[in-house]
């Protein structure tokens, strides 16, 4: 009896999934910028060379433009974004009490648009949503990411964590296998980063465009030959929460520049 | 067309100053396809001119070999207070313009 | 048998030689004809033109490039124009910048697209009509992971 129980326990140990129970945060914590070349870093730190600043500039204009049936602009309620938006991006994704669900920054912008401005939501990867989310996140530049995991968002956090450790796609790779176990190692001509979202939205040279974190998730999923969920999917927002927790303490760099 | 220019606000007469311009433009090569498999037509900013108090001090003829969201950096000698005017046009005929003012002392 | 083999080998060598030579000529021919499109056949001297660009590009979509031409940039001795050529690009003439005596410095920075690992060439025409050139080899690689986003 005793032997058989051990055998059963041993069998379960063998088939149990890669442990998501104790997610590790990378140490030392490094932003994607540290894995990029000197040229890319220079492009990011020079505010004129940084193409992402074109979207921040557009965001600044959109902030003051009336939208929807309300005739109100973001500035009508939030005044100067440099004051009102300071620190906001650092605590997202957050639970939207009105909808009792987790929203990211883009979701919050769209919630404002529909509730306060009576305007149509902006599409992911549209010029306008990229510009506004870049502009808002930029107001928190250099501030450390700080999301709090509590009773309200615990389930979201766990779903995001499970996504992170799940093997996906034809290549059967999880986020953790590259970004937790193999960060710092080379993959062809690139050095694998820790996979943080602290610089988003970013200007990616490969996209020749600005793009959101969800677009980057889609890139990765395509990379492992997995089905790409559409941008805005709740699974991505749960994942964003896990990533924000994982990256806490890293300063926001928006707009980032990556290859 | 959205663009940013960087011109020193002040300079001394005879000083060589750096001029920078950054333009939001996809510089579409004509070699890319959309999701339906149709070719996205070529459309690049093909010419740009910078005039300093009315006189052209820099011109660029560009093709699809210039990266998206083009950036240019060049130099000129500060001569008199006045205005820099940047004008450009793309293959579709869309025009863009930006200006910057400079005060030249001495 | 050895005689026939030797005969065939000799025949192949004679027949093959022009092909090899033609291939080598085609490569220089390509660059020569490209340069001629800019210079109209005028002689080009290597020198005075420096290209500052990474040896290994992060991404072929956007490669930073600075061209610097040695010139006093006076009213009588200046750089008239600088042309950038990337012979392995689908459109090899990348850009032409017109400078002049008012430039003060013959230096232009921009970001270019490179379709493949290649030697970038810059041709500068001076006020006296002469052409000078400089080159830089840039390695261009693909991303580690395909991006279909």
C-alpha cells in the first residue's frame, strides 16, 4: 500500500506542468533597452531622433481636440496631462470600478471616450490610439512601474501568469522559456530580453511604425507559430498585469525604440 | 503632414548651426502587400527644400531607400535673423511645410 | 583516356574562362553604370568622403548614416551635392542632397533602408565639378523571430 502510494505520487510529480505556482522575477531586472544596441539606445534617448515622439506630439494635439457628441476634449476634464496623467501609466492595468473588470491604458482611454465624450472607441494600432496612449504613458516616463495585486485582480494575475508559463504554438514554447530561462542569451543576431512592457507603445524598426504591447504579443505568438489573438483580447490584458507585476520597479520609457 | 523641426532659437552671425527635421510618413516602397494580397502603392516624400530667409540652403531628392518617418540633419551658416521654411511633397502630391524662427546676433 | 580527359579539361577551361571573367565584369559593370548615372561618365576619385554607419545594422528598415565630406565650404570651394547609392537595393539611388557654400559644413545625417548586406557608396560633387567617393560595408540580417503581427 505504501509503495503504491509513492508510485502514484511519483507519477503525478512527473506529469505536473512547469511550475507557475512560484513565478520568479528576473534578477537583476533589466529593461529591453539594455539588450538593444548602442544605436537603438541613442535613438531612444534623443527625443528628436526618437520617431515615437512624433506620436507623442500627435497625442498632445489629440488631447486638446473635442471628440464625440460631448464636444469635450481630454483636456476639458483632465486639464494639463503633464500634471493629471503623471504616474497613471505606472499603475496600469487596473480594475475599472465602473465595469468591474481589468483594463489597460488603451482600454481606459476608450472607456473615457465612450462614457465621458460619447465618442467611438479607437481601434488598436490606429494612429490616434497609439498617439494618445503614447502621450499619456510618456507623462510617467522615468517613474517606476507599480501595480498592486489584491483580491480584486488576483484572478486576472493568475490567468496572466498561467498564460506566461503555457507552452504555445508549433514550436511549443512558453514566454518563460525565452524571457525567464534564457534572457541574455543569443538567438541568431539578437540577445533575448527579459520581455518587459515598460517602454510601450514603442517604435519598432521592424514595423517601421509605432505599435502597442498587444502587437508585440502577436509578434511573439507568430514567432512560435501560435495562433495570434486579436489586439485587445482579455487574455492579453491579464498577461499585461502579470508583466507589470514582473517588471515592477522598472521605469517607464515610453516611447521606446526597439529593433 | 506631421513634422518636427529643430533649429536653434539664437545664433551668432557666421556660426555653423545644425538643422534637424523629422516627418511622419510611411515612405511606402511599393513592394509591400496588404492583407488581401494587393500591392500597397509606392508613395514616398520625393523632394524637400529648406529655405532660409527665402534662399534655398538645402535640398533633398529622396526615394524609397530612405527609411520610414524620415529624418534629416544638415548644417547652415547663421547669417541674419529670420525664418526657416521647410517644404516637401510626396508621390501622391501631398505637401507638407514647417517653419522655425531664428534670432541672429552680432 | 588521359589524353581525352586532359583535352576535355582544357576545353572546359577555355570555354569557362570568359564566363567567369564576364561575371566579374558584370559586378563592376553594375556599379560602374550606377555611378555613371550620377556622374555622366566623369572620373571619380576615392577619398574626402567619409560614411559613418554601423558595421552591423539592427534592422535593414532603418540604418543610420552620416556622410561627411572634407571641404573648406567657402564661396569658391564647396560641396555641390552628395548622392547615396546602395547597389543591392531595388532602387539603388537612395538620395541626393544639394548643399552649397552656405552649408558651412558638408555633413548630412539620415536613416536609410538596406535590402541586404552591401557596400554603401557616397558620391560627392565639388564646386569645381570633380567627383569624390567613399564607401562603407554594412551587414544586414533578418530578425531572430518572424514577425507577422
